[in-house]
C-alpha cells in the first residue's frame, strides 16, 4: 500500500509550488523523498525479519521516524496556500 501511495504522490505534487512566501515550497519534494526512504526501510524490515536479525527493531524505528516525518511535511505542504 505504501508503494502504491508513493507512486501516486507525484500526481498530487503537480502544479504550482505552494508556500513560496513562507519558505516551504520544497516541503512536498522533501516529504516524498522521506516517504521513499521509509519504503526502503520497510523493505529492509522484511529482509532482516527473514534472517531473524536483531537489527530488525532498529529498522522499525528508522522506518517509523522517516514515515512520520515525511507525512508531517506533506501535511504542512498541503495546508499552505
């Protein structure tokens, strides 16, 4: 589901940039990059879980931090005029 949402995200980011006056015009792109990194961390979780690695919990933390930060940046970008 995350990969499908990430694939549709460029459609939502089309058009004129928002938040130029507030200095936040790149929040959309930065949020998309963070969500892409979260997707890669999610894949790493699956790979590490199959190997029964102890690093799985660290990958879960990284995945959550990247996803939440990317989501908040996209919400901030969407709320700007």
